[in-house]
C-alpha cells in the first residue's frame, strides 16, 4: 500500500474535506466512463482507507473497474481488493474470473499484479484456482511474472499447509530458472515452504553460489541464511577450533582499516607458513582440505562483504563465523566495523553480534580496538555493548590503552555511564591479573566521589577484586606447600605483584563509608568484605558489627542478611568454640586480640540480632536467624553441626565468575531475531551441527552443466534494456560472449529496427504464427531480465498463451467465422438416452478409488465410488450431499467385527452420515455400505477413522470436482433454452482454454477415424472419457459431432453450469473448452479437470 500511496504527491487526498467525501459520490464517479474520474475516486478511496475509514460499501463498483486498461487504476483497484478480501469473501470471489483473465494480459506488470491479488485473497475455497494460476505463471515468458509466482507459492502455503506437495513441484520448476530475479524469489519461497528439504537444492547449489552476487539484496539475505544451514549439514567442520573454544586462535597482524590488500596478504601468509607455530600450521592446513563446494561457497560470498546493504554484510559474517576456518573468519571483522558507522539501529544490531563473536574469537576484532571507543553521541545501549567488547578484547599488550580510555570515561557527568565503566574496569582487572593492583587503587580513589552511584559501584567491584585476589594468594600458598613449581611462572608473577595490596587500609577505608553510604547493595558488599576478612581487622570488625546491630531494624533486607553472616563469623572467630574446632587455623584472629570482654560483647550482640531477626517481616531473614540459633545456642539436636561450624561458616569461597548476556546469546544463531531478544522467537530453527562424516558430494553434480543464456543477453542489449552482469565474471565467459555468432546478431538488430509501433502492439500475433518453430521468446516490457524458456517443454519450444484474440474471448473456427464465446452454427438436440443404451459406458457411478489398503489395516480393504443416481428406491440423500458407496472386503483369514466410523474431523458445515456398524465380516466376504457426505468445500477433505477389532485407522475422503455436479432435471426440451441461459450468465463469468489432446484421446480418435457410424465421428470416441470422470449431460451437438454442449448443476451452491467442448480441425488435434457459471470457483476447477482428463 505504501508503494502506491507514495506516488500520490498531493496531500489533498488526506485532508478532512476528502475524508468526509460521500461514498455515493465516489461510487457515481467509479461508474463514469472517464478514466480521470475513476482515478480520482480510487485515490480518494485509498486515502480514506488508509485513515481507517470503512469504504467496503464501494466494493461492487471497485470490482467492475478490474477490467480497465489504465495501469494506475488497476494497481489501486488491486490494492483495494487485497484489503477487503478476507472480510468480503463472497464479494471478493466476484472478481476472481476477471483477475484470471488479467493473467493473459499483454503487459507483464498486469499479469504479475493479478497473480499477487489472487494469492493475497485468503479464502480457502479458491485455493485450487490460485494454484492453477501459479501453474500457468511459472511457465510465463516474463521473469517478472515468474517472480510473482514464487512469492504466491509462499502465500498459498501459509493459507493451507496441506497443499505442500503440489507447491513443492511448482517450486522445483522455478529453481531450474536461470534468471536471478526468479531464482532469488524461488529460494525465498523455499525458505517459507520447506526449509529443511536440502535435497531440492543439491542440483542447484553451484548455480546459486555463482549467481549469488546478482541476486537482489534482500534475496541475498535469505539465500545466505539457507546456505549457512546447508553448509553446516553437508560439509565437515573446517577446523578443530570450531568445537574447542580453549585452543589458542591464530591472530592476524593489524593493518590499515581501509587497506584492500587481502590477496597480497594471503601470499605472504603462504610464504611465512613454515615460520608459524605447530598449532597455527595445523589450523592453516585444515582450511586447505575442505570440500571444493565448501570452498566455492566461501569464495562466492566473500565479495558480498562490500555490499551496501548492512543485512547482507551481517549474513555473510554469520556464514563465515559458523562455516569458515577460523583463520579465514577473521576477514569479516573489518566489514562489521565498517557498518558500525550506520544509524543507531544498525549499530545496535551489529554491536550485539560482535559482542557474541568476541566471546569466542576476540582475535577477529583486536586490530580494530579503537573503533569501539565511546563517543559522546553514543546511546546508552551502544555504550554498554562497547564497554563489554573492550573488556573482552583486553590483553596484556593493549590493557594500558584501554585503561587510559576508561580513566577519561570516569570523569563523565553521566553517572550511569561512569558506573558501567567501573564494572568494565573490574572485568579488565580480573582478565589481566597484572593490572589488578592498579585497578584496585584506582577504584579506591573513586570512593571519595560525591555521587553515591559511583561510590556504590566502586565498592561492589572492589569486593569482587579482593575476593579474586585472596583466592590467588591461597592458590600460591598451596603450590608452595606442595612444592609445585613447574609451569607456574605466570601465576607466581601475578601473585607476587598482588601481595603488595594492603587489605587493612582498603577494609578500613570501606568501613568508614558505612556511616555515609546509603545504597543497599554497596552497604551489603562492605559488610561482606569485613566479615570475610575480619581476621585482618580484628579491632574494627566488632565495632562495625555494633553499629549495624544498632541500626538493624532500619536496614535493607540484603544488609540484614549480611549482618547475620558477619555476626556468625565474628562469633566463630572470637569464642572458645572456634579455637577448639577441628578446622585449620588459616585466616584466624590472633589470640592476642581475643579477651573475655570482647567475647561476651560479641555473644550478646549476636544473640540480640538473632532475636530481632526472628520477628522480621521477611521470611528469609526469619528462617536464617532461627537456623543460626540452632547451630550456635540450641545445640541439643545439632551437635555434629556445632562441632564443624567453622568449616561451614569460614571456608574458601569459589572464584567469582562474571557472566554477561552476550555469553547467553551464544545459543542462538548470529543475525537472528532470537539472538537479539535472547529468547526463542516464533519460527526460529537452530543451526545444525557439522556431520562427523560428510554426505556424498556427488549429489551436487548438476544433471546438465549450467550455462548463462547468451542469446537472451544479446536480445536484451538490442532492446536497450539494462541487464545486471554478474558481480564477478570469468574472462573466458566474456570472450565466449564476444565471439558468439556476430552475423546472427546483426540480422536481429536490423529486424528489430524495422519494427513499427503497430507490429510492436500486435507482436504476440506474430509469435503465434511461429510457435511451432524451435525458438526462444523474450518479453519486451520494462522488467525484462535474462530468461531461458527452453526448459519448459524440453525442446526449446515455447507455447505463448498471451494471444491478442484470446484476451477478448475471441475464437476462430475452420470456416473463418469469428464469434464471441459461442458459435452461431446450427445445433441439434443430443439423444442422450439412445447414447446410453448403445454404449457400454456407465454414467451412474464414478471410477472406484481406494479408501483403506489391506496392507495398512491388516487385511481389511475399502474402496469407494460416487453414486450419481439420486432419489430412487436404492439411493437417496438430502440436497448438497454426495452419495458414496463403500465396498468393504475382508482379505485376511480371520473374522473382523464391529466395523464403524469414528473420530470425524470435518471443516465447518461438512457432515458425514455414518452407516450402521457391521457386526462381523467373514474372510473373503464383501459388504456394501452407503454413506452420505456433505463436503461443503471444493478442496477440503473429510477425515475420519475406520474402527474394528484390530484398531482404528485414519482415512480421508477427498472431494472430486467432477462429482460435485448433478444433472439438471428436467433436461432441456429445446436447444434455444440452453443458449439463452448460457448467454444470460455472460462473458464476465466465463472461463475458457484451448489445448492439445493427450495420447489416450488421440488413440481413440485415430482408431475410429475409418469407421462411418455416428458413434465414431467428431468428439464421440472421447465422449465416454469425459462422462466417466465428470457428471455432465450432453444437451446438443452439431451435425459433425465436433462440438458438444453440456449442462449440469453445482451441488454445493445449486448454480447451473454450462460447458461447450469443440474439436478443432488442426494438427495435432486441439479442443476448445468454454465454461460459464455463477459459481466461478467450480468453473475454474472444472476446466482444470477437463484438461487433465483430455490430456492424459
């Protein structure tokens, strides 16, 4: 809708005066013969519709204008129809026949637009008609129409998933196309229809890779995603580092950001390979052993890193990250950094993906460290992601540069930004132990900041760093005790540098902050630090505990819990129980600080705070206090715990680990919506793992080597139509194109220059005269592309259906009499009763079909047929119901019992009248039963289960369009009555087609040409084939029996339907079929059924 509305440059259509325009006035102008009035009215309607006003009242008048020739009016009409198709189902169906006629229009734009409208009408009843239109469009000479057919396939699949099999067949035809416009759309439809059916892509894999650069940008995004999944399922892992994150990765030397010397660097890499370490040599060698098709994929996608579309660059980066060797995956780093200069939305998506990549492969972005420095214009979300990326990129070599940048950030006025920087400093200190000491003292200097947010964040980070440093000290002490000195020089160096940290001064400074700091998380962190390292400040810790006990009732819940823990640790350290415990004396308070007065005060304060906590509103605090009371004081039932209380309270804590959301996002594929929102979005499919053994690569061998259509390219150059050349083309192909038949090209140029406007307009008539010659036709409209139409009939012949006469419903008979729809030739009444008596053809029953196979049910077979006789002693049913006769046979050696119909699964309005359950059926016995079925749809099946003593077996009854008709009673007594009713329906509701007869009909015609009876002339030999498959009654025929007129009535809507079949005298024999009815869906499906029957 936006595409057309953007072309309406006058804002007056959206002002209040236009919005208040009366619908009656618009309807009047829509019926006007002037195109200008119609266009003005349609613009007003669309403007009113876009503002939310209901303009469905004008639907009948809009539908009438589907037949206008003005392209802009048609676009607006199609837009209107799509909008109201679902809410106006019955009215929308009125336009189907006209839109079908537009599929034969000379303009490829109109044909494609008509198909888009048909596929956008989400009415399940016309899904067969839409599929018929797609079948025709996939063979259209215009790639623009074939592209629309590809998108229509995806729409139909969303409407009815049960139609997947026929849609897949149509998709296979489009995948054989050589036009990049069509092929790109076909792969998009593949992604919607059957994204796991990689067997459909095997034959086209190499063609897709070669043409990838020529696809439109948004098709490239879908194709790259599919190729990523294809590579992960069809090729082996390119190197071991893909599955082992702990192996050191190869780091490329930094280079200029805008340099483009990849080929030269590759050569240098080859020359310096012998200088690399063994691990790096193995990684490089592994990349050379990958499959040739895998290498083709990587080579074809690499140029797309220079695309202007950011989504394409992101898709290529994802493909390289998951499918390329780790040494080659580093090539995408520069391109991702380049698109960081785009808008804030693109920047956020890119940074989110880079933050995930950095957690696994930091070497990809180390040369571009400065690109992640923060600018004053960066939004908050970008700041957080950039800080995280900088901490992930921190190494001993670049940590100085990063910390220097952080030093400037902490001076910023935005306190939230400063707090995030403090967290980043703590992460860098934990990643690079060499700078832990300087980071701790730097954070200590921030404790005097006037902002409580900055001070609180500094305290929290200090707590984590102190805990990490203390853990390293313990590890060093343990190593010295065990005399383990090998391969630990780095740890010893780190530990020696951290030994100079003065815990006493830090803890004393933190304890002073408790008097002024009010942030709960920071206060809780300080209390934890004092409790954990109370042995370092034995004089300060009890006094801090005293202050906390005094303000216990007013503290935050987190501070209360840490106060209880502090009291527990002090009680264990200062009481006698602690010294007699069996635990080690590490981190214990020296005995000189222990005295009876201090012990007594700590005991009393601890008991007091336990009693206060016992009545706290928070149940966690209450439960904690009661538990501690039983551990320390009420020890009748907890003696074993009391004896080991120090091991429980004072022990070695695990090393603090820092988790980020980027690490959690690793479970989702880069570039996906699920990766951004960090939860499984609708439709997300995980990336498959590499197979241990690669599948057979021979499946990707094309049946016929794909070669670009050179002749089509030359014709397009003659027409001065721009054609995109491949992004990368080989010199050999260019030379072949230059040497291609220059004499023939000159002749075509001369012929094209001599064409005048009249010949251009009636160019289709010239094609019709030449359609039996081997040639290729080219569409000369504005969307013409490189096409190859020879694939459709296998021999290069193209059947063009866009005949100028057929566009207006005009046919030509052998006597050069041109009439509109029906010939004026004299017709005689067809003696149907005499025909039935003189032939062995049965018209009372349809062909039998299988409902349940004995191999599935264990011996019970059921076939069925439609009964066409109604309202007699043997068969009867209600209106709109089909009579179906079931033949139930026991083909086993045992007796079956209790046969019945259960668990009916029907659409709205459908119904099945069950037969009386069969008590038993003996071996080889056959029983006939009748059921009456109301399908209530021309396409939706009735599903139910056949139940008997061996189980329940699901079966399906599918409506047959030929059996959804019933004879008209009484039969016409005069021929003129049929003709009058036929003309009354009108051309507006007519469908017609002309096609060749199939081998079965040709054999019958050839076998009876030499016999002189009336039963063997004209259409009479093939009439039994028609009547066996379709419940029609012949009404009239000409003397030569080459034209027969039929009549019947639709079963579901009770509408008369009129059929005329004419045998044309030409070689090979063709027939012309015309069908008219108010039930246009049945008309279209019946025409398809006639074609299938006569073309067998």
